[in-house]
C-alpha cells in the first residue's frame, strides 16, 4: 500500500493532536519541566528565595556524596524498602487467600476494614499515630502495660532504636489493604477448572498452592513487588508527620533529607534549593536505576 | 469477579468458626486506631488519656467547634473541597481526551508520546517538587488556589490514561462509523457517543483522583509554606499540631473532619475504589 506523505498524515490527525494537547501541557508543566529544571538547579548555589544564583557546576553533588547524613538517609530509605515490602507481600497474600473464600460470609466486611487505612489521609495517620504511640498514656503503651507485656512505657517514637521499626509497622498497616487488593485480583485469574482438577487429582494443602496456584500468580507477584518497592521509597508524608526524621535524624529517609535541606530553617541554616535538587537528582537516578533493573528482571522472568 | 478458591469447606464448621473469630479479633485491632481518634474527638482531653475505652462519657461537640472555627479547619475544608472537585474535572477531561486518542487512533508521534508518559511513572514526587514550587512562583499563582489546583491535577498518574485508553480501545468500531454516517464530527462523536460509554472509567478515575487530591501532603505543604490561607485539611491538621500541641481533643476533631468524608465516600463507592486499585496490576 502506498503510504501517505507525513504532512498529510499529520493533517489528517489534527484532531488527535488537539485532544492530547491539554493533558500534555499539564504533564509538561508539572512533570517533564520540573525534571529538567531540577537538573539545572542542582548546578546552582541558590537559596531559592532570592534571585541571586551562582553557577557552581558539580560542587553540590560533590558535597552531597561527602555528607554522612546524605548516605545515612540514602541507606535508611532502602532499609525501609527491604523491611516493609516483603512483609506486605507475604501478609497481603495470606489475607487475600483467606478472603478469597466464598464460604467466608464476612469476607466483604473484613476486606473493607483492612482497606480502611488506605483511604485515610496519610498525614492524619502520622499525626494520630504520634498519639497512639505516645509514652505518656498512649493507647499502645496502655495496652502493653495492662496486659503485662511491658512493665515500663516504651518511647516508640522517641528512641532511635525503635523509631524506624515503628514507622515501618505503621506504613505496613496503612498500605496493606492495597497489597491485599492486588493479590485478590491475581487470585481471581486462577481458572476455576484448574483448581478443581487439581483437587480431584488429590493435590491438597500446600502442594496445591505451590504447584498449581503460585505459578499462575507469579507474573502478578513481580508487578506487585515492583509497584510496592517504588511505593516504599515515597514515604515523605508519613515520616514527616510522625517524626519529621527524628529523633537525632534516626528516621530521616531521603525525601525528608531533601525537604529539610530545601525548606526547613529552624536550626538557623539557610534553605538551599540548589543543594537539595542535587540530592534529589542523585536520588531520582538511583530509584530509576533500581526500577530499570527490576523491569529487566521482570521481562526475563516472564519469558521463562 | 466471581472465582473463589474455597479451601474452607462448608461442612467443616469448627475450622470456619475459628477463622471467622480470628478475623473479627484481627479486624478490631486493625481498625482500633481509627475508632480511637473518632472517640477521642468527642472526649475531653482528660478522658482521652484516661483509658482504652471507646465510648465517651458525653459527646463534647465543642471540640469540633474549636477545630472548625478556632483552628480554621472550616476554611481548609472548603479549600480542599475546591481543589479536589476542580482537579477531578480537569483530570477526567484531559486524561479522557488523551486516552480516547491513544486508544483508538494512530498518528505520527504517538509512540514517542506514550514512551514519554510511561517513563514518568516512576519519578518520585520529591524529585520534582522544588521546580514546581518555583514555576508557580514565577507564574504568580503560588499564593492562591489556582496554582495548587493545577499542580494537583498536573501530577496525573499515567494509570488514568491507560484505564481510559484500554476501555476506549474495546468499544466496537461500528458505533463510531454509525456516528460518522450521521454526520457527527470528531468532537461530537467523542462527547455524545464515546464519553457516555465510559461512565465506569470516569467513576473509577474520579474516585482515584478524589483520594489523591484530598489526601495529598507533600505538594500542599510546600506550596502553602508562606500562605496559611490556602492550606488544605492535611496541612491544616499538621500545622495545628505545631501551634496548639496541647489541644489533643481539638486535634482529634480536626483529624475526623479530614478523614470522615473520604471514608464515607469509600463505603458507598467501594466497587470503584477496588477497580481503580486493581487496574494497576491487571494492565
């Protein structure tokens, strides 16, 4: 078939271009442009609040990689990811397996309850949890003490050793409903006849799950892990409202570090948008790198 | 949505009962923090720290009065409402149009456009927040709701577009051809034939965007740093914590004002929430 010239093709599709325009402009303004600008800003010595900005090349990057707070936050973000994602995946799977039973009459109710924290504003959860885990008569400590599990109140959010596990626990609680929904969607794709046939063949209990159902839901598992892993690196609102990175920076993840260097001025330091952008770019590239790695792994596994 | 893998047999009553009871206990603990804040919003400060019980001695409505008027939550409520409603309209219209074209037509540059979109999926919000803040300042819309609303709508998750595109691509071609025969143009076909067919996607996308806009924190906290008047509810409660940190019951009431509307919406429209969430892994 003879192909139309490009200009004619473009003219014919003029409505198409008009239709993609509004969304493209918005995405361009608030996603694409900021990505480009943050690279540029990262090369400036700039407070963000004055017009004076000095081009200093890669000095911000040099400073970041030599700052131990930067690396502490960097590593902490990954501790957060590796500590929460497996728990969510496994726990979400177990709950989904139970709630996928038709016989369980209350399953829709349980599903609603477990999903409830997901729709609750994350900043509010952070604030409410500072009450719940308060060492001064907070409900968590009250419960532990009335059941004699501890004799003295635990300062969950005030102790550098307990703060990160506590925040991670709250994170799992807040988002487990989503993981459960993903798994329920995955389980829905197991064909009923495969399941029935396997049962007739005498596959029971764990054998049924390992040999029949897991292979079917595995491709989903990979997507779920990818989505969850990226999600676990975006925890700014929860940590900012629960601890603001404290005590003594012991719960400061990358996003809090960026926010602190960019905007927080209580300690008398000047805000430094240029430097924060450099940290952000470094971080964004690291996340992208991990995403690409996971994506490759995903493609390889799917091909098998 | 009706495949079940029943490993709990109906005849095994004991196992059934144990699982049900275990789940009831689990659910109670799971939901306890939310019930606790709801009950705290009706208690006095003294009573909040008194015990684990959830039933207040008497309903202290003054907590809500203090939060709504004293801490300005009333204003923040309407700010959040405006941002949410307007951003939902913007998002549904723009991603609907985009998804329609992507799902049904091919045109030069389409692949590049999709490629760019997909590549933005995994960009952390923290990465773009500073230039967004700067952009709104330069456009002189950082001090009113316009900037915040546009930025909220601009952070459109690609998933919305994919949901629309997937749905539109499944609409039979005959419908479109029939419309063309009747002399309907591109825009009219879209508005009067196509859009009404996608009501379920419109509902799903709207719900997801409501959830996102109402609960967003990083963007509004940065944009409203110097402008308390345009704070959203989440930012308002956070600021409340800083300013009146001894007024626990007022803060609980402010929290309830923030979370209750969405929880009620969720309870009534659960189906769309679930579809939206599951769309992310199904696609």
